[in-house]
C-alpha cells in the first residue's frame, strides 16, 4: 500500500501520461480514468485504442473544476 509520502506531485508527472499513470497519481482505478477520458471536456488524446493525457491539459482541467466548484 502506498503512503502519501510515496505519491508524486504534479511537477513530477511526465508531460504526457497513460490512463494507468494518471490513475496511480489520482489514487483511482483505471476504470475511473476511462470514464474521464470519454467525457468531451476532459483533456485526452486517443491514439488508436490508447488514450494519453497531456499534463498541461490536466492542470488546466483541474483548475477549471476547482473554479466551477467554488462558483456553485
């Protein structure tokens, strides 16, 4: 089991990550990430059957989600 001390920060993430890498970072199962990548508003790129997530898009999306929650 991972502890908080073993978790990566946003700065440590690769510029482009896989569904599995993002799931590990967020602490969610890959199925949860696949639900996100199928949402039109989530920043992902499909290459064949594989999805990749750009870190820059993820950061922007997270900021938007935070702003939207604060407004609600």
